C-alpha cells in the first residue's frame, strides 16, 4: 500500500480556519462582544500604565518655541556636575511641549565647566589632553536645559531677565539649538507623536561648544558626558548624589521597555481590531493588481531591484536630513520624484496603475471614514491622553497645514509606501507575509537614519533600538493593515494626513 504524500505546509490553509472562527462578528451581538473586549483590554492597559508611572512609558516630546524671549546681562548657574556662566549677556527662550514648559534655550556666549567623579578623572584627562585634569571647560554659544515652569521662573529671577520685543533675533538661534536636540536617536515618531525612550528617566542637557562641538550631559543613576569633536567620546561614571529611578515605582520593579511595548502594543491591537471590524464586509471582492490585457508578467527580480534602489535613495535622503545637510521637505520631494518613476515603471511593465497603487473609488466614503477614525484614535493613543485645546494658530496657517499634511504627507506617502512598496511585497510574498514584511522595511527606512547618532547624542541600548523599532513597526503595521483589507490608498492617506495634521493644531 502506497502511503499518501503529506500535504506541504500552507500558511493560508492553516490561518483561514482561525479567521473564520474570529469572524463571529456576523452574529447580531457582535458589537456588544467587541465593545466588552475593548473595555477589558483598555482597562488592563490603564491599570498597568498608572502603576508604572508615566516615566517608564517614555516621555512625549514635541518641543517648539513661540514668539517669546527674555534678555539678561549676566547669569551664573551651578549644578551638581555642571557650572554655566554668561558674563556678557544673552537671552532665554522658553521651550514648550503640549502647551507646558519643558525646557529653555540660552543664547549668547558663555562658559561651561563640567566636573566628574574621581573614578572618571583619567578618562576626562585623556579627553581634555591635560594630565591630571578634573574639569572640562569650553566656550558655549547656545545650550538647551530641561526645566519646568517653576525652574524657568527661578532662572529668570536670578538673571533679572526682561521681556525682549526683538524676539526675531533670538528665535533663529534657539531653533538651531533645538534642531540639534531633536536629532536624537532616542527620539522616535510614533502615531503622530514624538516619544523619547530612555533608561531610568535621566535629565539631559545639550551644549553647543567651541572646541568639543555638541556636548550632551545626561544625569541619572549614572552621569554621562558625550562630546562630538574631535571624535565622539563618552565619559560615564556613577552618580554620587541620590537619584530615584522611575523603574522602581512604589517598590515594584518595572522591566525595561515594558511600558512602551505594552502601551503601543495595546493601542496597535485595538486599532487593528477596529479595522478588522469596520472592513469586514469589504473583504470580497477587492481590486487586485493586474497586468493590462495582452501584457505578459515580468520577472519578480525587476520589482525587487526597483524597490531596493528606491528605498536606498529614501534612506540616503533621510540621512542627509538628519545631518542637517537638507531640509526636512526634501523627503517629500524625493517621494514625489520616486512616485513619478514608479508610475512610468508600472506602465512600462504593463501593470494597471490605479489598481496597483490603490487608487480606487470603490467604497470611498466607507474607507475614508475608517481612515479618519484610525487617524484620530492613533493620535490620541500616541499621546496617551486627550487633547486639551487648540493652539493659537491663524486660520490661513491651518488651511495651509491641512493642504501640506493631507495632500503631500498623506497622499504621497500612502501611494509611495503602501501603494507601491506594500503592494509589491504582497504580490511576491503573499498578502499576510507581505503586509508584515513591508511594515518592517518601512520601519527600518524611518529608523536607521535617526539611529545614527548626531553630534553629542548618545544611543541608549537596548531602549533606542528595540523600543524605537518595535513602535515604528506597530505604527506601519496598523496603517498597512487598513490598506491590506481595503486595497485603497485613500484610507491610508487619511490616517497619515491626520497623524501629521492633528499634533500641529492640538495640544496634548
């Protein structure tokens, strides 16, 4: 008797029964069951979040300056390890995040002195080039200090600072320093919000110095001094002063990264579940990419070569932006140019361009509704709070921002990343593997240029790598799942547009 050959493993054959079981939403009580499940998940997330304190989930950072500056004639600040002296005057520019004071930029020329513990004296002496040196002294022409509103007021009183009506002189200098601070590999954009992943909850300051370039000072359970010139050198020693880490709240040890992964994992799960529910009757039929009549299929290697070249160019442009060689708008300009190339390529190989890129009007109103819902919920989920009001912006500025966010950021990136990259991955790797694979590639494209440290910005391992990459992966997986279900770029464009638009007009 000849044994029957075993059937090869098929991902689709094993996963489809599970999807059919999950498809119990055909029952009239489907929305009640889904609502109960969401309440349980959200409640669990809330308990974990508040038990662990916000610091262990990462700090939301969307720093900006307003038309506000204060001038002073002299200022001297003494810290535990840093002494800052401004003898010839300068200006204080408050830095805001979500409507609250989170820092201050000091402009003007001064002197900064760094002290280290005796255990790090040899490293510092080698860095300075002077045997036996216990301090690092340099001229500073701008610095960023993380301060609260009360601390800012104390600094203003100490310096006898006065309101400056010539803020237009100081704001460009402050923005330049703030750009250096933002070029931090520990910062990552996720769900429309910038989040900083750090170990402990260290307080970091940035100094733009004459000899050593960008200098970052991080004070936490350990103290780290990082200089960028003549080469990147880091000096680390134990903090001799008491420091309470937020990773030991209320006597409970919170594992590193548990906060970020729980927070964004839960939010991502909720958004994917919502997408699955809202698009469940849009599953069949879906417009699939196809060749035009009379055109034969082309080799898959052609597609992979084009994707490799296009994404490599994307990474290079982002590297140039991260190094302050190009403006941030260069990324969007590159995406537009790449889309033109992709359209010509699709016509050359005989593919139907609208179905390939997801430019379909099928169920357009429904798809836009789902995309708008996801964009709003993702923004709120990224902030882990509700908006507290609108920023003081002009109507014309809001309209211009809407055109930029939805027309360029939303639609262009939806066509580029999901219409082209995700469609190609799904065509050659299968719909499910292609969806997750393309999300991972998109996360890498965003993550790699920012991970390369800017001058004076240290990389926190494993927080920067794991936390940043995982949260970016979850972000693109959520948006890609909507495209995966609907094969329409309009929904993804709505999500991406809202993620760029809402954080600029709302405060969190």
